[in-house]
C-alpha cells in the first residue's frame, strides 16, 4: 500500500509540474528553435499511404503461395499475444506436434523457422556443416543449385551430382558419389517444383547411414501432397514451407532433426555462421533443450504461427492419407484435361509426377509470357514460368511452365478450365483470326509475320459456329479442331 501511494503522489506531482511549465512565457531564443523542430519534416506523407489497401482475389495456380482457406486467414487475424507468453508456448507446442505428424517423425528437435523455406534450408546447412567439410548436392532443378551455393558461401567443400531438370538419381549413382566424396551431408529435393518431379527417396537414407552421411531432404513443394516418411525412410533432416500444400501464408518453415543430426549439430568446433538460425538458441526458444525456461532469442512471427497451427490442424483433421489421395485424384484430373487438349506433360512417368506442381510443354511458336499475362488479365489465374535451369531450356523443353492448384478452388473452376475456354482464348489471342467470306475458310495469321494458313470448315458445322485449330497440337497427325461461337470471333477481314 505504501509503495502504491508513493507512485500515485509521484504521478500527481509530475502532472502539476507539466502544467506549470506550459503556462510559463516562452523565451525568445527557444521559440524559433521549437518552430524549426516542428517543421523539420521535409518529405511529405506518400499519397499511396493515404489510400486504403486494395488486394485483388486471384486463383493462385503458380508454385506458391497457395490460396489460403478462410479458417487459416481468420486464425492469422486473431489478437496478438506476446511471443514469450505461456499461451504462445502452448501454441508452439501444438505446432511441434502437428509437424511431427506431417513429417511422420518422433524427433524431439522439431520446430518452425521464422522465415520461408529458404530459412529452413539455410538453417539445415549452417548448423550441420562446418567450413572445409565435404557436402554432396543432387542438382536436377533450382533447389539443388541453391543449397550448393549456400554451402559454398559458408565455406564447405561442395560436390554436385547434376542432371537435367526432371532427371532421377539412382541409388547406385548416389552411393558411388557418397563413397567418392565422403560428405558429412547429402542433399536431395523430394518435390522439385522447377521440374514437377517427385523424386524417389526409398533406400537413400540407408546408404547415407552406411557412409556416415546426414541425409537432408527438401519437401517444400511436396509435403501434404505426396507421401514422405521421415523416420521410416531414415531422413536425418527434413524441412518444408508453409505456403504450398499446407495452404498457410508464407513466412514459417517447419524443420526437424533426428538424433544423428543433433549429435553433429551440437558437437561443432565452430559456431554456426548465422546467429538467427543457430539451433543452440532455437532449440531453447521452442522448448526442445530440456531447460526449465525459454529465453529470448528473437521475436517470432506470432500471427504466422497462428496460421501455421491452424493449417496443421486442418491436415490432422483430414488425415495425411486422405490429403495424399485428394491431391493425386485432382492432379490426375488436371493431367487428363491437359493431355486431352493436345498438350504434353514434361514428366512422362506418372509415378514420378509431383501432384502439387504440374509441368507442361507449351506448343512451339507461342509467346508464353504473353499467354500468362492474358490468363492473369482475363481469368484471374496465376501461372508461372520455369526457375533456375528450367528457365533457360526453352528450345529443349518448349518452354517449361508450372501449374499448382488448390483442390477446393479447382473444383470450382475445373469445368470452365477443362472446357478449354481459358487456354483456347489465350492461344487465339496469340494468333488473330480472319474470315474469307467467299470460300468459307478460317485463316490464321501468326503474330509478327505475314504468312497465312487456311483450314477448311468441318462438314456439318453447327449454325453460328466456326472452326478453330489449336496450333501444333495433333491427334494421329491431324490438327485438333474446336467449334467456337461465331460472335466470339474477331473479324479482321
């Protein structure tokens, strides 16, 4: 009571003093100085900041981020609490259990990084590799390239196994490289989104243990969409991202280390090159080090963790096997629709296709950038181009494109998309139409060229319709023809 009374008296005295000072006449030298201080802002508020935020709704069929369910958005909009509050620790414990389920692991050292999948990627390398140590990286797309550069930057002796995008490394090839380079860490991408590949994992963990190598696997594009079993497949370090098949906002990245990885990680001769990603501190922040108190390390993304917890809860409620089944079912429907249009899928073997990211080859002669811009403008669909090595293989791959989907959005859009409306309109936009009224021909004129090709009208063409052809797409050597409402045509004759 005495202490509270003293605080109350002190507050009253401070208020009285402030009022008395404000009533005093201001001295002449002080007035200009205050005026200058009050007018010291020379850069006005930007006009854009005086307008309300506007964000369009789009169907995100690119490699990520994905459309976020309302339930996850609502979780991220909850009131902020302190990142060191007991309630926050309870939520973090829930997240840990959700990750263990999604990864199919019992690893205690399981956390969610504050950052995108790249944060987990760097955390894995920084904590388990020391300068001068040998690292082996399987490169068959952009993510192997990234890990190789990260390891090289921190001083590792990096060796790569390189194949074209979509290439598969056999277990025999991997074991030969392990024996040759004797790495402390071997990296493989399970879901290579730049190629649409789901790389086989079985048996590789056993080979790594045989050669005393840690097995690091990237599942950013595959977790929740196709099976992965961390413990059963002897994966030492596994990580993913929140914004892909988990359907949470970007900004958190689950990662897990088994006991073999922890032995290497916590018996280093040197400190990790990153303080933020140092698992010595992060293990305490997530309550994994057995200490009674969690100490401050950094301020975690509170709202992002709310969203991640909710997305993991949805996955747990649905069940992993059901999630895998739904992704496989919907991707199969997509693959059939694309192939029915005469388009070729890049990954020929269906068993190796990544259900969450589909790659197709654009027909020769089309400007893919203009096509994607058209799809965005007229159909509010985001689709993207290749990344890394796949981006520069236009002639070989006929332009590699990626399509990602969210099941509930796909079910809303599948009839419109698979009726070929969207793709057909895009292709038509690239090749302006002309009608020869005298001969009944439909002519195509290539953009930027003068050559025209005439196609005869299909017999018994329905009234009000004309024939269109999908360029470069054939069935048994014959062009694929479409019947399009006449009023939708652009008459440039």
